């Protein structure tokens, strides 16, 4: 028994295939999905989405979005999605460093507080990309 997984962004179809199990970064925590899951619609946080097919597990860095679950089909509309192989680690390191440097500057006004939230999210995306990219080196991806 399997479930079809589509991960799409505004730019491309990232994944379209039958899988055995999906673990997704729901806004209220990790959501595990097996075939015949009850229908639901949830917002996704910046986090790791993994799927299993046989004994292979594949990880993606997801930059937030939405997920629609039906018993035989899961559709993820992601703001950004990259597999470990697609992640440019140097770019993520640079994004993290930029965000770190800007976060170190004092936050005084409310517009700077908004900037701080944006930087925090940039930092989380960069750290997630580095975490997922490093799985490639451990050989846990397809
Ligand atoms: P940067 O500051 O490096 O652009 P970002 O977090 O602002 O990072 P996003 O807005 O999340 O980037 O993504 C913009 C586009 O760039 C998306 O298509 C995303 O998949 C891609 N992208 C961002 N960072 C990386 C990366 N390190 N490796 C591969 N693709 C990336």
C-alpha cells in the first residue's frame, strides 16, 4: 500500500511519486502520514519533510507552505523546497552568516523588530538547508 506525494513550488514540480510514509513539518508539530490517512489541510512551517519508499528515506528542506492530505494523495505547496543534493551549502552558510551579523545589531524600533523576525526566519531556513544537505554526506538520501 502506498500514497502519492506531490511537492510543488511556484517554480517547479519537486517530487511526484508513490511513497510509503511521509513526515512533514506541520505548523503545530511534525505530522506523520501513512496511506489512508484522514483528509486534512494544514499550514507547514520551515522544516524538514521526509518520505520513505522501501528502505530508502529522502529528506527535503521546506520553507513553509501548505499541505493537503487525502487518503491516497498528499499535495505540498511549498514556498521553497530542495532535496539534500540540490542544496548549495556555501549559499546557505553565507545566508546564515549574513542573518547572524544583522541579528547581532541592536533591535530598537518596532520596524526593526519586524526585521528581526524576518532575519530569524532566514536563519532557520539556512540552518535547515545545512542540516538536510549534510544528510547527503551520510548517504541517507537516494
Ligand atoms: P538566500 O538569501 O540565499 O537567497 P533565502 O532563504 O532568502 O536564501 P528563499 O527565499 O528561501 O532563499 O529561496 C529562494 C529560492 O532559492 C528558492 O527557489 C530556493 O529553493 C532557492 N534556494 C535558497 N537557498 C538555497 C540553497 N542554499 N541551495 C539551493 N537553493 C536555494
